C-alpha cells in the first residue's frame, strides 16, 4: 500500500512540474514558481519516507 502511495505522490510531482512549464509559457510566473516549490516538497517527502530507519 505504501508503494502505491509513493508512486502516486511521485506522479503528482511530475504532473506539477509539467503544469508549471505550461503555466510559465502562458505568462504566470508566480503560479509556476509555486507549483515548482510544491513539487520539490513532494519529492523531499518521498525521499524522507524512503530512507531506511534502524
């Protein structure tokens, strides 16, 4: 179940990056930057969840 959740979060981050590129092309730089920040937060959360704990 956690593998499915992590996969969905990664796909969401990739979709946010793609959406940020499209929004940036339309001229809304602030919204594109916010989307990139959210994508980076998602990727950081996945990295934290994947780190093995002793």
